[in-house]
């Protein structure tokens, strides 16, 4: 089953490496009745036709020559279901306005991350992340200025794996995949601890590739300058499949030296300190989050992270997307 689903996805991705192939590829890859969840402002697209109409067609209209570049592709099982995930970039000439963003008339890159639950070689349930804030920063229209409590991290185009082996085309050693998954699971359980118990799971010079509004960091000490204050901005952190009645991982699995995970929402907490320039709301916030990790030996060395930041900010009373006509 995994081989069939992997090949179906690789065909889908390959069809988008040349301009104009995205709509036809989507119609072939997604089940007509697929539930396709896309970051704000798209949210739920009910079926492949709705996805093509609401997401694919506007992207093609806005970005001339649009094509995609995959950095990671991996398959696995979660809760007896088959999943495939990928992350990389769309590239194109941003020449027409899109979701209210004024076109800069230049080459732009839009980072994507996606997960698909597969049945008989077609996607029936999907979660699609686009790093819209990263794009907005790159074209100079991110409306929140850097200030106290905001990220000092790098925001810009993020590289794929340093090992250049992220697109997995064949089945991997199951024991290695389980080892990777166990390490990530233990590391996540150590987050939001007073003694920063997550540190030993990381290489000292790890790379954390965060979402555009959060920024990226090199080295575990620099990452801690983001992670520790971030944890303090919310109380009662809870996430994943913890039984809290709010969050739920739609998938988490390992393949070889890679692990991926996502939830819609994935984490929740009560906002008690200023976050992304917004005053504390005192209200519970939920975050749609997904990750990919790469392991080397006994430590994690790279982590690619998406958060649906516009959706989070909307809960805090801030709409960062321009009004759409």
C-alpha cells in the first residue's frame, strides 16, 4: 500500500515541476470528495474541484511560470492509515495580486508543507500549509514590526536537508524509522519543562527552520532564546493526541532518518503575555502546526516548522491579510 501511495504522490509532485501542471495533477491525485484543509484564509475546501477553484487557480493566475520544488517526501502509517507528506517551495513570477497581497512583479518563493491520507493511490484527507508570512516579509508587506517580544530570527528562503536525501523514493529500514519517531516523541514530551529537558535530543549546532513570523535559528542556545520565551507566552500548554479534547495529531510517523507530524490544531494554551506584537488576550488559542525532523545518529539536527500564523493572529484580534476584493 505504501509503495502505491508513494508512487502516486511522486507522480503528482513531478507533474508540478513544470508550469501549468498543477490543476490537472490535483484532479488526478485527490479524490473528488477529499476533505482538503488549507491554511487561513482558505481553510476547508470540500472536494478536489473546490480546491482547484479556490486555491490552485488563483495561484496560477498570480504566479506566472509557477512550479514546485520538493525538499522532503516521505511515507508512513499512523493509526492503521497510509500517509504521505512533503515540504518544499513553489516558485513563480508574482505578477498579479493574490489573497489581497499586491504583486511585486518579481520572482517569489512560497514555502509549502502538506500531508495526505491515502486510499488506493488517491488523497482522501489533506492538510496543506503555506508560509504566507514568509512571503509577506520577502515582499515587504508584513504589517507587524520587530519589537519587544517579537522574533529576532532569520526570515527568508529555507534550505532543504543538508544531507540532500529528503525525497525518499524507496522503502526504508523500519527499525530506523521507529528509532527516529521514538526520539522525536520523547523530545516533544520534554518541551515546556523548567530544566529545558528537550536540549539533550538536539545537536549543539542544530538548525531550527521556523515559520516566517517566528524566524529561524542556528544552534541549540540560539533556539532557546526563542523557545523558552515562547513557552512563557502561554499557560497550560497542551498538544497532540493528549486527550485534552481540543488538539489531535492527524498523523505522526518516521521513515528512515526523518520524522513528520501535524495537528489541526496541534497545540493550545492561554495567551498570558504579549505575542507577535499583540497584547495578552487571556484567552485560549489553538495553533495549526506541522513539522519535519532529520536525525543523525543519536541527535536531531534539522527541524522544519509550519504554523498557520494568520489563523493564530486572527484569534488575537489581528488580521494581517489585506482586505480582499
